[in-house]
C-alpha cells in the first residue's frame, strides 16, 4: 500500500490534505473560470514567494524541473556565449550538458563532492576569466546536499552585467532566496519538491533583464521552451482571460493555488516557512551527529535545509534503503 509509506525524499514529498483535495477533482478545462482564477492568482503569488520584482515574469509550464532548466538555458544562452558554472554536483553537471548542447563556451568552478566554491572564488573567476554573459549555479545540489550562498553570486553577477540562473529545484520555498533584492535573473523549480505538489509543473520566474536577453536572441529557441510562446498565455491568465498554447495540467493549477496559500504567511511573507525548514533541518543535523553519522557537505554552513546527504557508516550499503522501506 503506497499510501502507508512516509516518503522522505526531496521530491515528490508528502502533500497536504487541502492540496490533495484540490488535485483530486475531475480534470477541469483549461478555460474553466475556476482554473483561470487559480492560474492568475498563482502567478501573482509566485512573485511573492520568489520575492521577485513587480516587473518580473512567472512562468507556470507543463513539465519537470529539468524542463525549467532547459528553458532558462534556451532563452538566455546563444551558441558561442560565455557561461560560468558553479559546480556542486549532479545537477550542475546536468545544466553544463544543456549549455554544451546549446553551443556555449563554458568555464567551471568546483571542487568535487561535498565542497562549495566560496563566493570570493566565484567573483574572482567572473573578473579574471570573463567577460561572461551568464552565471549558472545550483542553490542546493541534491546529489551532495551542498547549498551555495546565492546572494553574493547574484549581486556580483548583477553588478557586472552578467545574467544569473539559479537552479532552485531542491531549494525553492525551503531555503531563503530574495530574487529582486539580490538581483537574480532566473530562479526555477519543479512542483514536486518543496512547493509540495505532485510532479508535473515547471515553475520559473524571469527578471525583466532576462526577458530582454531573450528578446535580443538572433534565433528563437524551440517553440515549447520559448518565453515568447508562453508570455501571452501567462499575461492572459494574470488578467483573468482564457488562453491556450499547450494544455496545462489543470488539476495541478488548482493545487498550486492552494499550496502557495499554505506557503505564504499573510503578515510575514516567506520568513515563517524558511525559519521552520531551518529549525527542522538543524534538529535533523544534531540527530545525525548524535548517531555519529557523517554528512557529505564538508562544512555544516553549506549543508542544505531541504535534505540531508549522509555517508553510509562502515559495513552498511545501499541495502539499507530496502530495510527502511520495509518499515514504512
Ligand atoms: C530534482 C532536481 C532537478 C530535476 O527536477 P525534475 O523535476 O526531476 O526534472 C533539478 N535540479 C535539482 C537541484 C533537483 O533537485
């Protein structure tokens, strides 16, 4: 019985009963007034949850977190563009491969599993190896549990006229991110991670500068990843008008509206949810320590609040997973 298992991975995660209820209705039409309202409200609430500027553009797209990454690359990077990648694991490797296929000229800063390059090191690379058009970093790399500090990177990039893309799939909602204040250009995630929905939506917010960089591309990206394809759809829904390019997972749109209400505190915005993730993660880290388990992140200050990556103790291997599952 799947329903008796407590799922404790970065995503899919457990979803709340109200989200489950909103998701569980018979699939409505994408032009149903209720869907249009939920879509429009979700766009507005994403700006708040991402702490993004009024002139930024949220995109709610059928797809996975990986699609959101591909979309960011396709709209900001043209063949031959110089890109700096901060590499902290598997998903940094993935965006590197996307950049390679796009024909980018890639420079990487990174030191292997468990390590996060310092902000000074990244800024030095921006200055000595540049000029770059784009900086890419993974907020939390799920493979290592390493969290970078996005604020100094976003600020340094913005000051130098470099566009910044942050893969937040394992971080958004669970870790502090201030898109407007820090000057970040793209922050993206997938619905099944800390947002707390079933899988199926790629969620991305682009700054005004990022949208202008897309306008300046000589050749358009593939139609389904092109911001120009989706912009009129997003604008229509925000103005509470029906629209269509490709059918959205309508049940997920209803659920997103509910999930974002649960996330956003009316008075204190995102602070309460960030605080609660930090508190629970600190308690978990103390427990690992008491059990003499070792984290993959070499410094506790770079250990994520959204998941713990722990090394197997002597004599224990992947068979442990089966035993955990057997106990629910
Ligand atoms: C899960 C994850 C992805 C990929 O998301 P999918 O929805 O599986 O495509 C990308 N980056 C990070 C950091 C992730 O944790």
